[in-house]
């Protein structure tokens, strides 16, 4: 009982000293703020009380073997003594890991704040607003993201070092291998990020240039010229020139994504993206052919209408439909959409048209066709020179 009373007195004194020392030094408030931020709590959890309680019960654990020895309870004393020796032998490892984590966390927070402030001072946040990155980040800023990345890169090796101090090889071995893989991939990640960033700036420059050129060339009225619309809204991003600039931007970023995937070793993803780009290029070319057919068909129809020939309206519509059908067949074939079906349908359509004309001329108008043939024969005889000349 005397031993336990002494243990109680020592535990209370040490707990009060720890709580008072941390409270007066101001470390309690700082550490509590950090812990509340990590756990996502609004209220502060006093770290001094947690450490004081831990020391309080640790003192009882230290005095427990002596109390059991005074009671001569050898059956309980041996396992408790063995446990106590194990805990005391492992205690330096725990202290070392705690010190490593504390120092690493402090350094990581310091570096995070320094990089965040430097990035914000350098205008990274304004650059993020202009590039549209701020919308994707939400409430966070681009400078905050840079600080968080730096903090994570520092915390990871610190956590591995703390685990190594605890001699937990079953955890530290795969963690060390993971960290080595991350360090080995950092140059490729940096190169891929640089490629994407540079390509984004170049893509924006080229896209703006293409948009201005198309707008100056009157490309915004292309839908009106093709007869697809009576009036085009050129405000905002719906103008055809802006759509053309966006297509150029997407193409540049897809090329950058392919190169970045190759640098990171994602060859399958790069190949899949390349095939998608190739398909997109064929589709765009097919649409361009169809658009050209629309323009040529409308132009041919206008020429036929202005000729003032008999049945000009019917002939104009027929010419327009014929050119449009031909352009659609060529465009769909260029897209690679059911090539055999398109070729067979076009061939069968022309063949059916030729057979229909032949039957209509040869059977439906047999007498008229005979008269026309005899008229052609008479004209040929009249044009032929007399015998002997």
C-alpha cells in the first residue's frame, strides 16, 4: 500500500508539472491546434492533458512490479516483470519514433508555410485564376496546393524513418520500396508535368491565334454559307471561330498527354489516346468533306437557278442532292464508318439509277427512243461526205 501511495503521489506531481509546463510555455495551444487540424475537429484537444495522463499511468506501471514483489505474488510478478522489461526495452524506440515524427511534422509545416507564402507572393494564385485551375481547386488556392505537396513529400520519408526506429520491418520494407519507387518516378513526373504545362501555354497561344485568324477570315458565317442556319450567334464561346480554337487547344493537349504518358511509362494509355486522336482526325476530315459538299451543292444549285433554263428549280435541287449524296458517301468513308456498306450502297444506287434510266428510255418510251435514234442516224448521214470525195 505504501508503494502504491508513493506511486500515486509521484504520478500526480509529474502529471501536474507536465500540464503546467506545457500550458505556460504556449506549446499546449500550438500542439492542440495542429492536432485539431489533422483530425479535422473544430474544438481543441489539450495535448498537455493527454501527455500528463500518459505519464500518470506510466508511473503506476513502473511501480507495479515493486508492489507485486512486496506482496510476494510471484505468479503475477513474473509475467508483469517480463512485460515491464519488454516495454522498457521498447520505450527508447517509441521515444525515437515520436521525436522523429515531431521534428518531421514541424519541418514539414514550416516548409509548407514558406512555400505557400512564396508562391502567393510570386503571383501563382493569379496565374491559376487566368488558367482556370482555381475553379477545379474550389476553396483551396494553387499556392496552398503547392504547400501541401511539399508537406506530403517531407512527411512520407519521416514516417518511414519513424517506422524504422520502431523496427517494424514488415511495414518499413514495403514502405521503403514504395518511397524508392516514388523517388525514381519523380524525374519522370516532373518532366511529364513540364510537358503538360508548356503545352498548355503553347496551346492557348496557338488557339487564340487560330481563333483570331478564323474570325478575321469570316469563318463565323460558315453555317450561314452552308445553309445550316439563317443567323449565327457569335457571342461567347459558341462562335465557329472559338470552336475552331478549342479544337486546336484540345489537339495540342492530347499530344502533350500522349508524350506525358510515354514519359511516365503508360505506353498502353498513350497508344489508346493516339488511336482516339486518329479517329477524331478522320471524323473531322469527314465532316469537312461533307461541309464542302454542302457548299458546292448550294453553289451549283444557285448557278442552275440563275441559268433560267426550263425546269431550273428541279434541276437545281437534283444537282444539290447529287453533290450532297456524293460528299456524304466520301465523308462517311473517310470516317471509316461501315466502309463496305457505304461502298455497296453507293454502287447499288448508281447501278439502280442507270438501269432505271435505261429501262425508262428503252421500254417506257420505245417509240420516242426509236424516233430519236433515227433522227441521230439521219443527221449523221447528212453530215457524212458524198462517195468519191
